[in-house]
């Protein structure tokens, strides 16, 4: 009977320890990307472009980046656009990107904010990444600043413009006062 009790305790202890090891060894959630090369990632992306990170807005679980797109390889992208990604790298997010740094973004979505993930191929715009993208998609095109808006004329009021005589009257009055002042000064100097 004692042997049976010890055996049960040993089995219970073994199960408890193995369950504890299994529970701590596996992460709660880990990003699992399918292995893909830059050609597959480019084909899966709706747009591929290079941009400078200009600002970040942080929410519960995401970062939204305001970026200035400077070069596009695929798709049509506005110069000022936005990208959203998970904050946590374990959730396949890009994490916190540094302001002022250039990145190559392979994104999905038709309109901003586009979605980017670590599985999609986005990353720093280094020579290796740029040459890989250019090998697949070509040299791309520069995204130029939009031209300034055309000036518009706005009528201030419906009244007719003042006549020339009305515009010249103040100037004429000043000339007359100046002339009279000279006459007075001249008479005072004689006496």
C-alpha cells in the first residue's frame, strides 16, 4: 500500500513538473512567417516604396507612422502617406521605427494607412534591400512634390474702383500744404 501511494505521488509530481516545463517553454504568441524571397513578397504587396519616417502615433497595439514617400517601385502612393503596423515584433509588427530614417515598405491595402508587417519584407533602406527590390521591380520612379495650387482671384467688393481724382486728392493736398509752408518760411526769412 505504501509502495502504491509513493508511486502515485511520484507520477503526480512528474506530471506537474512536465506540465510546468511545457507551459513555460512555449511563448504565448510568436510571429510565424512563411519563408519567402523578395520576389514573392513584392508580388504579394499592393505597393512597394521608399519613405522617410516623419512621425508616429501609438495606440493600444499598433503604431501608425506618418511617412514621406520619395520613391515608388510598385503601385501609386501619395508623397505624404501613412503606414500601420503591430507594435510587438512577436505579432509580426515592424516595431518602433526611428524618425528621420529611410525604409523600404512592402505594404498591403488600397488607401492609407497601408498595412506593413515583418513578414512582408519591409525594412531599412540599405543598399542590399534596395538592390534586391530593384532586381525584381526595376528602378522605379521618384515621387515629386505636388505643384503649388494655382492662384485664384477673389473679388473683394462689387463697388466700382475710385476715380483717379479721388486717389490723387490726398497727394495734391500735401503738395499744396508743402508749397504754402515754403511761402510762409520765405516771408519770415525776409522780415
